[in-house]
C-alpha cells in the first residue's frame, strides 16, 4: 500500500525546482537545525532549506502557506529558549547564506545588510571607515536573529539594544508577500511602526530578509576598569549609584564570586580575587575617559570597593571583555559533564540589588550551584544554573529555580526576559506580565499576519 503523501513532501518537491540540493532532508542536517543552545527539548524539522535571495524566501513561503506547512527561520541557532526547535516539524529556513553587506553610507551613518551577516563580519568590514555596530551578544549569531529576538549585549547601557539601531526592514510575510518597513530617516511619524512589530517577533510573523541600521563612530578613547567587592550587595548598589549619578558608562557588567572563580580558571585571568566584580568601560575623549573613571572610582570606594584598577591598554581591555563574553562557557566548565541553564530577568534599576541578591539566596536555599553575570547597567542579569543532565531531577530543579527567580523579578516590576526572548521556555510567564487582554491583542496581530499559523508555531503563545 502506498503511503499517503504528506503536505511537506509536496513543498520539498516543488522547492527543489528552484533550490536544487539547497533543500535537504538528511538526518544530521535536520538534527543540527532541531535545537538552539538552551535546555528545551529538540524538535526535528522535516527539511532544511538554505535560501540565498528574497525571491527564494518568498517562493518557499508561498508554497508552505499553500500546503499549511510550518516554517522555522534559522539564523545561527544560538538562542536559548527553544526558539528554533521545530515543535511541529516543517521546513527550517536557514538564512546564513544571505550574508551580504549591501550598502554602507558613511555620510548618513547607516547600512543595509542581509539577515545572515554577523556582528563580527559587519564590524570587520566597517573598521577602516571609523564606524561600528555596537550590539554585542555573547555568542556567534546573525543580525537577523538579533532583530528577531530583540537582542542586546554589554553596550546596551550606552547605545541601546538592536531595537534602537534598526531603521527599517524588508520582510517576507507568511503568504510570500514582501513588504518594506521604516525608512532611512532618523525619525518619522508616518503611521503604525511595523519595524518595531517585527523586532522581537521571533520568526512568528515573517522572515526578515533585509535590515537598514544605524551605525556609530568609533570613540576617540576607551578605558576599562575592574572593581572588586567583598560582597554582592554593595557591588550591585554601587552600580545603581553610578547609573543614578549619570556617569555615561559604555559598559558595566557584574560577575558574582562563583562566576569569578569560573572565569579566572577558564580565561586565565591574573591578579583578580574570587569575589564579586564589576567590569566597566568608558568611552569619549582622553580627558573625559579619565574623568569618568575617576568619578566611578569615587562612588565604588564609597560602597567599600576592595580594589579599582583601570587601563587604556587595548590588549588588556580585549582580554577582559573576551573573558566577559566567555562567561557562559566558563560557567558551563565549572563541573565537567554538567550543563548551564540561564535566567534573563530584568528589573527597574532601583530594584536590582533586591533581585540579584534575592536570586542568589533562593539558589543557596535550594542547594543549587549557580554563577551570576549581568548587564547590570540595564537592570538585567543572568543566573546560570549548573545542573547534572544525567540526573532526572537535575533539569526539573533547574526549571524550578528559574521559575522562582522569574517570580521574584516580576514581583519587583521586572520582566522574565530582558534580551533572550520567549521561545518555548518563557511562554508561561507572558499572561502574568502583560495581562489577558494584551495577549489577545498580540494573538490578533499574529492571526492577521499568519492566518494559517505556519510561522514558527509553538513559540511565544502557550496555545
Ligand atoms: C553564550 C551565549 C551568550 C549569549 N549572550 C546574549 C546576550 O548577551 N544578549 C542577547 O540578547 N542574547 C544572547 N544570547 C542569545 C542569542 O545569541 C541571541 O538570542 C541571538 O540574537 C540569536 O541569534 P541567532 O542568529 O543565533 O538566531 P537563532 O537562534 O537562529 O534564532 C532565534 C530566533 O529568531 C528567529 N529568526 C532568526 N533569523 C530570523 C530572520 N531572518 N527573520 C525572522 N526570524 C528569524 C528564529 O526563528 C528564532 O525564533 C546568548 C547566547 C549564548 C549561547
């Protein structure tokens, strides 16, 4: 008896006509595209398509729409909340081959790129022109993926998140239509802001195929500082005081004692104690960099800093920020064979000490090994929960701690996710955060743009 053909088989057959062998169904290819970096259960797509042009994306979307086949846009797969898991199968559309830098305007300080461009690729390209793109998540990722997750990084305290950089988008909708949003002007009051609708939509509303973004001038001078404390509470309180004093820090990042122990071992940091630490960066003219460092040091000393050392040496700065960006891998290396799961709570800055110290207290009460790092200038911190994946209770306890830290963050007026997004893992908190009516409005928008529900199903919404 012949098997009944599946709708996805019709899509694959028709897509082969314009993609050739760039649409594949091999097991290892599908497995590679079945998960991101987090702890969510993998979901195997039926096929993986490597697209190269907007026209190909449009034709493929029209086919999937016609046959009601799920589509999962895929950047670098570095997202942490199960965003790219194909929970209902379908076609994973890999955008990494769409990685051209199409235009850079030094006069207007903006650029037009394809979604598969990475921040390192863009910054290498821009360096000779004295320009840079400031958003720097701690993983290799695509700028399309960053737009889709509303990402940020250590520079957000000074330059904002990806949301503040994007001027306009080209988006392929669920039925294959192609639209342009936004424009090239620095401001516009010309109707609904569709650009912001797609920023953070996690592949559930459309596929971003071009991005117009602002760029920034490389600062004249940069200095970095390391400031250590005996306890966590004063380190966080000092951060709040620096922000409230209006010192224009470019970066202010926290590592707790456990994270310092991990990073000193992993990144071979020398001359640092295994105690709570703030990493800071100041940019501007040589004199303003000095003034900012001195003003920050005075505040840190008032809060009992045990040391404050700053440098303009580029190599020392590079090593420091590499260690900060490697914090996740350092935490994961704390116990061989164990794994990390990270929270992403963000709170109003005045509540930061309560949130961070409270999170650590809950972890200690649960006898759970954790390491805390944070983009604390924004009120955002990550509690990396280190668990034994071979112990069935390990993952369960990690999720329970995650929930309790989120509950604390929400009780302080915060959010379950400052930058990683919702995916599968944070869906359960959205009604509490936004309310039933606001979620119904989000659902109406989703239904209007994706009436067949094919765009990354199972993400953001519980049902
Ligand atoms: C070690 C580590 C550190 C991290 N640090 C940070 C950090 O500091 N800040 C931060 O914000 N995040 C951080 N992340 C999370 C992750 O890097 C970001 O979420 C990143 O923006 C994801 O980009 P990606 O290209 O990997 O996207 P993917 O993981 O491939 O996809 C993410 C989501 O975007 C959708 N998507 C991808 N491309 C498109 C497109 N072109 N159009 C529409 N939808 C699309 C996908 O369907 C999915 O829902 C970190 C992750 C790791 C592993």
